[in-house]
C-alpha cells in the first residue's frame, strides 16, 4: 500500500459515504437505485472540525450473505478547513461484510473519502483513498489490525486543509 502524508497506524472506522447514507432519507431507505443527495455535515480533524458539502447520487445495495454495497455515481464532495478547501469526486464503491462476531470487514475501491474517529491511539481524520483499501472493525467499531491494507493510495485530507 502506498501512503501520502498519513500515519501508517491509521485505519478507518466509518465512511463519508456511510455518513451521507445515514443523513439522507432516500439513501437510508436502502435504495438500490442511486438517489440524488445534497447534504452538509462536519467531520473531526486534529484541532478543528472540517465542513463537508456533498452532492450527486448515493445508493445502498443489500446483498445476500449480510453484505451491503454503497455506490456513489456522480458524487462530489468539498471539504473545507481553516486553511484551505478541496473538492473530490468520490465515485468509488464501498462493500461492508457483517461478520458473525458483530464486527465488519470493509473494502473501498475507487475514489472514496474515509472518515476516521479518534480511536486506538490515533487522532480523528479524513482520508481520500484511491484503488483498493480494506480494514476490519470489531463489534464496538474499533479497528482490528490498525491500518488500511491493500494496494490503494491514502491521502491525509485534514493535513491538506489545515
């Protein structure tokens, strides 16, 4: 895995796409057909809260085997911090596999924005990923393994907008 300005011990515990899904009625209804969204929310960065504005389409596909795909065709997001504002196209796919012990195995492919809470000795943050990255969460949402794995590239967005 390649990293770009990111502490290798970091792993994601939640997704910007997941935050979008939870905050939009169309997406939380688990629509397999991507629905339009236009939503603002905040995410924690070390020392400040980033403002996020997302618009485009978001869909949730429930699959056999207790799995979900989050799709985001035509989804763009602008992240604003105290020093800068950056825009990303986050049209990747996120697959969540619910595990028998209550945990989750998550794989993100393509361009995604991953939110990371303060946990396991690392600060909260936002990471733009491309390619394929994966992580495992226990039933309490804590990382197991402690870092993104896979062949993808990870960029620290909080550092870029601070």
